[in-house]
C-alpha cells in the first residue's frame, strides 16, 4: 500500500476550507481528511495509471499548484510514516513500501509529536463511523443536526494542553535524557522494554518510530450536498404556480435522497425576488423525511404563512440531511402518526393558528404557576410505552407511608384514580387558567374574601360561600425586570353560584384578580 | 314462526351484503377507558372508538377531571393525543399532576380571549379556528384522543356553526381508532355511536378550621345519554339537562 500525506505549508493565510481535500480527491477516491490543513489518501492503485511513485507525486503537486496551494507531500508505505515525514520535511519526500523505519530513522524524536494530531483524527473517524451505524440502527429516529465537527474528533492542531500531547512530550523528554534522540534509536529498542518503562504512550511512540499504523486508513466519503436551483424565464407571482416548480425540484431532491439513503431534517428555501431581494425561509423537520409531496407541502404551507413581497425569479432549495430512517414497527402496539404526517399536520396547524401556538405543553422550572411553555411536538415511535401506572404505584407507596406516619402526601388525582365505582370519593378539582387574569373587586371581612364583584356591568357581586387560603407565593425578586417578579396571596373561593375560582391578591398593589376557575 | 321470519330476513340481508345493519352481528364497539372508573362502568368500558362523544356541564362540575383522566389513560398506554384549546385555558402543570404524559400531547392553543370582554366576532373566529384545527387533526389520523375544548364559549357562537359541522367531524372519526371528544357548556353534537356525559358537581371542602381548610374536589353527578338510552350516575338528580337533551 502506498499512502500519500498532503499538508498545507503556510501559516498565513489559513488553508481554504476543503481545498486540500479537493486536491486529494482529484487523484484518489480513498481519502481521509484530517482537518483543513492535512489529508491522507491511498494512492496504491495509481501506479498502473500514472506510473512510479515519483510520477504520482508530481501529479499531486501539479493539482495543488493548479489550486494555488503551497503544500508538503510525503509518500510512504504507512499512514504514520507519511504523516510524520510530511510534517517534518518541506517539499516532496518520496519513500518506498517497506522502508518506513529506515525513512524515519534519521529524524529527531520531537517530530513524533505530530502523531498526536493523526491519532486524534483517526479516533474521530472511528467514532464518526460508529455513530453513523448507531443512527441507522436506532429504533427512535430524531432529527440530528449535521455538525461540521464529527463525533467529537474535531480537527484541530495539537496544543500543549492536550493530555496525549503532554504524555508523548513527557515520554520523549525521558527518552532524550536516556540519550535516545532519533527515531532510529527508539525503533532499535525492544518494545516490551519500552512498555515496561514508558507504558502505552511509549509503545505508541515506538510504533510510530517503526512506521507502524495503529489502525488502517478509513476513507471518508465526500459529503454530498442536496441542493436544487431553478432560474425562471418569467417571474412567478403567487404560490399556486410556484407549487409546480417546487414539485419538480422536490421530486429531484427526493430521488437523490433515496439514492443516498438520506432524509431531510431541514429545508432552506431561498427565493430571489424581482426586487433582487432574497426571501429566505428555513424549516426544521421533526424527523428525517424524503417524501417529495410532503416536502413540497411543507414548503408551500410555510410560504403561505410568510409570502414573498414580490415576484420570484429564482428558487433555491437546500436540504440538511441525516442517514435514512429504519423503522421497525410493532405488531402489537398501536401505530402513532408517521413523522411525515405529523410534519404536514403541524405545518397546517401553524398556518391556521400562528407561530408558537402548536406543540407539546411543557411545565417550566419555576414556582410561578402561571408559567407554561410549548415544545416541538415529536411523537415517540409506536411501541414505546410509558411505564404503566406510575401514579398508582406512587399512590400505594404514599398510602402506606401515610398509614405509618400519619401524614398523607398523596395527590388528589391519584386518590380519585384508585377509587372504585361504588365509592363516593370526590374527584379532584383542576384549574382552568385564564391567560389574561380578570380584575375583580373583593370585599374582605376578617382577613378573608367575603364578596367578589366583577368589573363587568351585567355581573353582580356575589357572596363568598367558602374559601381557602391564602397561599403566599413570590419569586423573581432578584430580577431587574419588575414585570417578571411576583408576590401574591392566592385564594380558592367558592361563590354563591357554586363556581370555584382561584383569586390572587398582589401584595405590592393590593389589587385582586381572578386567575381561573376550577373544573 | 316469527323467529323463522327473522332468520330469513337476516339471511336475505347477508346475501345483499347488508349484514352490518344487523345490530346483533355488528362487532362490539372497541373502547378507550376514561380513567374514571365509575364513568367507565357506566359507559361499558369507556369511550367508543370511532365516535364523537361530548362532555357537557357547567364550570366546577368535574369536566376537566374527565378530560385529563382520559388523556392520562391514553398517554400512559403510549398513545398520542391532541387537545384543541379554543380559548387557551389548559394548564400543563395541572395536567402533569393528573398523570398526563405531556410529550405525547399535541396542544393547539387558540386565542387567549376573555369571553366577557371580547369584541364581536372574535369568539366566533376562535370557534371556527378550533373546529378547523380539530378537523385537520382528525383527518391526519393516528391520535388516540382528539379533544375539542369549547368550554366557556357562549351557546350563540356554537349555534351559529352549521349543524353539518358535527356530522362531518363524526364522519371523519368513524373509520378511525380515535375518540373525538367535545367539551362544552351545553350539548353541541355527538355521533350516533357516541355518548353525551352531562356533569354536575358541587365543591367539597376539607378541614374544620379556617386555617386548615382546602378544596378537596367536586362531588359529581352525571347523566350519560346515548342512542340506546339514558343512564344516570351516582347521586344524580333530575336537572335542567333532562329537558335540554
């Protein structure tokens, strides 16, 4: 095997993103990019096409020169040798298969520090591959944002702060104190003795000095972009004619997604308008989708809510993708709505009710009972069930605890759920909360509400039949925004008409308001 | 003689593929438990799947408890549910305390309108929006429960809707394994296989001392109306509903 390592040879300006990788891909399909500034590729088969390694090296350098990139190039039998040589020597370094140790032998030991970065990239590639497999085999597929940093093995330069770098540096310092100052001298030592004295890091350095790889080269496929662009002969006004254009584009993109076994998790629609302005919309999808009709419907529904201001000249679609979903349904569990259907439904409901009005309810981490949130609705896959009656189990446990201690911590819903058909247990009262509290006038007698009057002409004041409270609650007093703070007394009040309300008295202003009704 | 005639009639219906018209031969309706054991007992196991049912009553009668118990029951079985909240009065903390798995709930929030202070037309718009949202969710399918909360909406606004509205919703839900629930202050509409649960309640307070008193809940009574008749719940009283329905 003949491995080439290409390294960008300039500190300033930094290597253009992907430029070195493009040079390598021009000569070999088996490429492992190692950050922006280095790439390792397998050029074994090029001997039959180009000739001996020297000719191959000239081809690579010609490609780099054509791209305007100053590079170092090393060809060797292993990835480690090529990497160390490319980082140690400027220009071209040619080696033959089987002469790795001899090539490295005259180099000072400090050049072995370069393998820190190589090992990190190799480990990153391995994690990336494992993560891809995990994503493909996972039963529950959630949208996974593609990240430029794959699997934690983020490319970058080794810094003295890295643990492995420090470990290698310490081992090399030890070796130099022992009088071993070249790779050849280190390679001449017994590996067992090196392990006994310097541990695993010493062994890795010994392997590098011998030009041995820890893992073989794992080629990374070129990231494929899913974009489609249509430049229209005549501007389009309105969404109906646009739907035909989008249908063509979505059909093409769906075919490409199918071929690559990918699903779209985000759609970026860019409309270039006749005013030369760009109308950009980005849609995040709850699950990977590659159905052309669904994609088109989602884009159209979004554009219905946010229409462009002028006629459309150019339509650009760009998809963010993740590996395709593999769904294993359950024969016994009830089917949940498919992600495609949920996406379309959510888009329709959002178009109907507005942004921020559709989703899953969320209880916020605050003591302010009025606070609530909305999260994206992502239905779990069919077959995943919630642990059966958590509440009933909790109830039994709490009842036993109450029987022993005399204190009941059981909540009312649980008690009601446990009550049988013949029992006369009251059902719990649940609050229906008014998002806009209603101001009321409350007459207080002996420190408790006695009469409540609404500020509407047709409602008359009503006597309080029963009440409970006050429950004092306050919070966010540390907040600089005065509107965020609250400090109030809450009362549960039953009026003469039999309805039970939650009233609150703001302690700062003394104003009363009704927050909701129990039902 | 009569039985022979009935048998021949049944055979004739079956040969014409009209066997489903025979009540005895129709499959028993599948049901979803409400989570409120006493009501389940009266309903024969719970809400009928593929039917439009309704929960009706005044405020402070236990309607929310019946709704949350149903949602909790469905979500605990791993199913997803939808709640169309016409006036945006759903309280997630209350629902979570009642055992509802919130991440399995699709919550569609209507406009937060105060009925007493709303401008003309706003409530009607909110009702139409809620009904359309409910219709779209039912058509999407896959939800175990789709609840359309129209409580606190004046009867005149609901009556302004075409009567065909509820029939269409009933038709959409009929072939599905879904419970469509309408919650309102007064009866609105239900499908032939659905039921109307009419609730009344009175508040129950616990604690003799002023300092220790708290709201324990509601003592409900209910009337269940269906196409096959009327059954009453415990402690039920003859009320205005008897005439209203």
